[in-house]
C-alpha cells in the first residue's frame, strides 16, 4: 500500500510508482485542504511530481532524504 491516511493527512510510502499517481490525484481531489506527509518517501515517479505540481497540496513533512527534499521543495515552492 503506497499510502496511509490519518484524518486529513495522506502519508506516503518510501516508493511512489507511476501507478500511485492516480491514487494520489484522487485523494487530493477529494481532500482539497488535505496535507501530504512525504517523510518516508525515498523515490517518486515523475507522474506523482506532476500531480503535486498541479494540485499544490500542503506538505506536512518533506522527505527525510535531504537531496530529495531539496529537489521537491525547489519544484513545489
């Protein structure tokens, strides 16, 4: 399971594949004020990045991997 939910926060798994982009988009559309926890994420497919760039969700936690966090922060802010 690539995601876990806690109230209004979607918690991502370590690896987000191309197949996970549709699940991510559906959740973000259903929860427009929802938050995304990427702390455990170590890799995400570009399709997920496109969803994040389009939806511009609030990020509750950036990846613990400093390089990935910096890359995503640059792309999403």
